[in-house]
């Protein structure tokens, strides 16, 4: 990007939502595992209600997060939480590191499962390929990560839309039948709140892309549309999953199960490639947030940018540790046991402080908002 170039409408309004979608889609959502874990137990209609509730919560929290970040000039999570929590910022740092270890382990397990299901490879092969790809994109900083978010988003929305069309054509009658059968919807609100709570940390992970915002209106609008952008593919996929309700709730890879039922080998390959791309953008976004946090400290202390090699080494070191976690615990156990605990943690150290102290600061009046040219300051 040229130093004096002004941010485009895409960068100001759509990119934050695409980046947020990139982080939350993850290994479980992309494979259908998270949808089976959090929404399927509430039945077809209860599951949809939970997803809509999660979407509304995402939009509101993302809008306030983006507005507060711009209000205080915070474009990495370390700066954001030092302004929100003061010395208590370390509580979020600990929770976030645990979150990244968990989700990268989930991504690694999912990539390994895809490689095994599609090509009969040992799970470690798929995991290592994903880790190398994440490190490669994270090494080159903001411009590389943003291009990844952009083009994978187009691929993802297109493949999910095509999947819905094909699924309706092949087993649309089963979908309609299962939506018409009475089913318990207990727990839908708790499922929606829990799912929204641990995923909403994505609003903080994508702070580096907010440097393109030129006004608080940009921050609020981009935050409000982030929820629908992130949840739309999940809703399309969930509707298709209902054809095999309730048995699909127990499938490790619901996507692979459904694609097998669809019996279209070329589309099966395309969909699995899309899932790998989704894992790649999610993992890259999470690792990039850590790189940007370290880069901000490096810039302040050394007066220079974090090098490409340093970014690659940080990413690779983090990913190697997560590979062992993925191989030891597996995808289903990681999602079922780890995410709920993180949901409560992020409510305590992020959402509640944001909607008390953070909202108070936003409503109190003008603050030291960054200049419009600030969007260039963290370009690596």
C-alpha cells in the first residue's frame, strides 16, 4: 500500500468483518463440529435461534470493541487491554495465550483429520502442512494477512452457497421433514451465549486491520456487519446438517459425513480445500495478533519493525507446541472441554469491562482519537 493512499470502502467497512469471520470460523465451525456441539442439541429451530442470538451478540460487542479501539488508538490487543484494564491487562494475555494454544490445536487436529479422510495420510502430515502455511503468511505482516482474508472469504462464501444448492437438490426433502418434526429446543439461549462468548475474542484479534478506519462511524458499521458476515456460512451449513438430525451430532467431521452422502467427488475435494483455507486464515489471524502485540513492544523499545524472520520464528515456535496438543487430545475433546471454560473467562476479562468502563469512556466524550493517517502506522 502506498504511504499516502487512503483506505478503500472495502478496507474500512468489509475487511474487519471478513477478518472477524476468518478468526471465528475455525476448525470446528468449518468442519461442522462446533455446530454439532453447541447448536444441534437444541434441535433444528432451537439451533437456529441460538445462532441468531450469537450473531446479534457478536455484532453489538464487535461494534463497541472497534469503537473503543479507535477511541483510544489501540491496534494490538496489548495496547487495547492496557487502556481497558490497566495493570489487569495481563489477565487477558494469559487467557488469550491459552485460547490460541487451544484453537491452533483444534485447527491442527482438523487439518490432520481432513488429510486422513481425503488422502489416507497420517494425521501429522495435514497438521504440519497447515502449520507451515500459517507461519508463511504470518511472516510477511499485515499486507499478506489482509490479502489472505480477502480471497479466502470469496472462496468460502461461494463454496458454502454452492453446497446449500446441491444439498437442497439431493436431500432437501429430508431437511424439510426434520424441520417439521417436533424436537426439544432446551438450552438454545445458553448455547448461543456460550458460543458467542468464546468466539467474540475474534473482535480483539482483528485489531490490526482497524488501522484503516477513518471515523467512529466506520468502526460501528463495520462492527455491526461483522456478526452476519461471520455467521452466514454457519447458518447455511447448519440447515444442510438438519437432513441427518439427530445422528450427525455425534460425527467427528460432519462436513465429511455430509459430503460422502452427497456423493460428488469433485465438490467433495473443493469443499475440503475450502475448509483447509478457512483453517489457514483463522490460524494466521490468531498468530498475527501475537506478532503484532510483540511488534508494538519491539517498535516502542527498539524504534524499528519486527523482521520477517522474527515473525516466522515466533509463529513456528507457537505452532509446533500446538501440534503436540492436537495429536494428544483430538478434535472432539478439545472443542467439548476447552471452549466453554474460555467463554466464561472472556466474559469476565473482556466483555464485562468493555460494557462498563469501556462504554463509559466512549460515552463520556471526545478522546485522543488517532489521526486519519494512523492506519499506516502499523504496516509491517
